[in-house]
C-alpha cells in the first residue's frame, strides 16, 4: 500500500492509502475520467510529459522573440522621439532667426 497526499481543492489536501491495483483512473479534463492499466497510464503520462516539454521549448523561443521585438520597438520609439525633438529645435531656431531679421 502507498500513502499519498493529494489536493482535494485549492489549498485543501487529504491523505489516502492506495492499495495495489491493476488499473488507475486518470482525469483527462472536461469532466472526463478514464480507467487505464498501469502500463497504459504510464505510457500516456510519459507521452503527455514529452509533449508538454516540447511545447515549453516552443513557448520559450516565442517569448524570447517577443522580448526582442519589445526591445526593438522601444528603441524605435526613442529614435522617433529624438528625431521629433531635433526637428522642433530646427523649427524653433528658424522661427527665431526669421523674427530677428524682421
């Protein structure tokens, strides 16, 4: 027998004594639970773990791409702002020089 703690709901745990069985029930989500043999359940869970790790790698790569894009966007915004400030100064200097000439 195996003694295990499991989560009943958020923050509420219970302890169970699990007897040796030939099958297990896996919660698949969407109110679906299926009974598998221990070997089938192990294979299914290993496959799900491999898929989750592959998805994680893709998500990490996507996140890095987004970080790079945010950096590029911030630099571009700063450059446009600085260009605008420079153009205003040129216009201000031109306006002040034409008013002095008058």
